């Protein structure tokens, strides 16, 4: 397995975890009947969809272009991670 493939597998795994966590957060917010736009949950869900598209783009990228896609994907994952952390801290 080359670097690109290992990275893709890692990103697939992280995006699945984000999907589960964001769903749990959204469910808990609905249960509490809270709407906290400042937590940016919907924004994180949109970014997660963008990240899934980037993973697909990564698969189609060549040996020399996949690093650009990787950087974009890293940024998206970082942004999603920050939202998830903030939302989990709020829900504690």
C-alpha cells in the first residue's frame, strides 16, 4: 500500500467517525431542543460532504498532484475537528 492509499484509508476512517459523532451531536441538540448556530454543526456537516468529495478526487489524482488535494483535505478535516471538539465540550 503506497502513501496515497494509506492516507485515503485514514481519511475514510476519520470521515466515518466524524459522521457518527456529528449525528450524535445533532441528535443530542434536538433532544435538548437547542439550536446553537454558533456551534456550526451544519457547517461541519457540509464540510464533511466536501471532504468526502476530496477523498474521491484524491483517488483520481496522479502521483504528483495528490499532495495538493491532501493539503485541501487536511484543512477541511482540521476545521471539522475543531467544530466537533467545541460541540462536544458544550454538550458535557
